């Protein structure tokens, strides 16, 4: 898929990772449609980039997604990046907060794909990118809701890729690990243990470009030890969980949940 000249809808453009993706896509010559809730961040970002426009939406509101699709017009590439942290123990959530997390993290990407993919197929070209996480491959205590949404998004992307094979429309999932200076841990002010490898928002943005341009099904954005750890968790989840607890994962996720409580 050629990015230059393509109309790209990017959700979650106001976060650190979203801004890096927007700048990378703009550098490739995309015509950008940027979405987010924070107009104070969205509008300056739009003004900074060439050929970009903004549509402020709250993806937890079902009718807002319909409005977004209507106002966006033709979309050649979807980058479904928006997500709520959804960190913290399940019993600390209200049902309304559970609904909101699942609406933003899972329902919105699925509904956007449902709305946009048929026209892409009719034109014979397009690409759908879904921002999952290594938390979509490795479960940790204190992030059950976030794990649920990211595991599900991985399954959705994989199955949709198989459904659209041969149509000219690609589907990709991106799996960031720990991202420095942006994302959940940075927003919550949680310091990771010494030696834990990180990647930058720009690394995630480069993965998005590679996924689109080379039709990659899945791309991990993490150092090799974390990528191997995700593979190990898929083969031996109980043993991987035991190792994770010994390394202090429960304390980290507790602090993360407390630091992100106001974003539910």
C-alpha cells in the first residue's frame, strides 16, 4: 500500500504515540484525518502537519463513531490507535467503566473496520492497522481488562486479515512493549525496574509505516528479551506468570492502575 496521497484516518492522535504516528505518516505524504478528544492538543498538531484535518470525537459514544465515519469521507488507511489504559484490578471498576474501556479499546476499532473496509474492498486497495500491545500476548495481574481488549484485538485483526486476503486490503496488528516518554507508564509516572528494555514512540510509528507499506500481519515493537518472553508466555502461561510475579509485575501494575485511575 502506498501511503503518499492516501487518505489516512488516525484515532488517538493526541497521545505521545499518536503524535509520532501522525508525523511519520505526514512525512510519507499522507492526507491525514486526525481524531481525539483533546482539541487543545489536536488542533495544534493538525496545524503543524501538511494536508491534515481534525475531527474531535469521543469513541466511547456510539453515535460519535457514526459521525466520524460520515465526516471523514473516503478513507484509504485506518490506523486504530486510540485506547484507554484500563489498568487496575477488575473489582476496582464499575460496570460503566468496563463498558467505556471495551467501547474505546475494542468496539470502536471493530466498528470502524466494519464501516470502512467494504469501500476499500470495492476500490481494490486499502489497509487497516490495529494497535494492540504485548499485553495482547502476555497476561499480567492487575491488567485483566486491558489484557482482554488487546488479546481480542489481536484475534480480530488476524481473522480479518484472513477474511480479506486477496481483496487488495491488508490488515496489520502492532504490539508495543514498554514505551518510554509516552503511553501508559509515562502518563502514570511509573518508573520501570532497571534493565527493562524500552522503545520510543518513533519506533512504534516506524512499525506502522512498515506494516502498511509491506503488508505485515504482526509487528512487535520491543527488545528481543521481551519478544521472547511473549512467545514463552504463549507456550507456558503458568510458568511465565510465576516468573513475572517474581520480577515484581504485581507491584508495577498496582502503581500503574492507581496512576491511571482518573482516565477510566
